[in-house]
C-alpha cells in the first residue's frame, strides 16, 4: 500500500482555499517477470509513482483503493470543482 497525496491552493483576492486529497492504493504481489513486462511495454518512467492506474498494472495488480480514483490518475477534480464553482458564483 502507498498513499497518493495531492495539494492545491486556490487564491482569490485575500481569500485562500487549501485542498488536500489522500488516496490509499493497494497492490497485489508483483512477480519479477510482471515488473519487467510493465517496464518494457508501458514505459512508466515519466509517471508519478512510476505507474498509471488506468493501464495494465492498475487493471491487473491494484487490488483496491481507498479514496478518490481521479487523485491517483492525476488530479482530484471532484474536490476542486465545487470550490471553483462557489468562487464563480460570488
């Protein structure tokens, strides 16, 4: 298990909104051959955490997540959107 944490700060005038999102990601045991397969086929070196949950490894080796899936994919928009919407309504 590891934790993916995102932090966002939105400022408007003198107001500041700090948003943090944590998601726990649980992996099944990876065999060495599976690790090499993933490294060879998916080239994860440019990805945060060196994997993409939406690719082979996520589909086959992540057993569960606790929290926001989109936080792991890249950006917790479901947590950011309500803050931005409220700011636009003011």
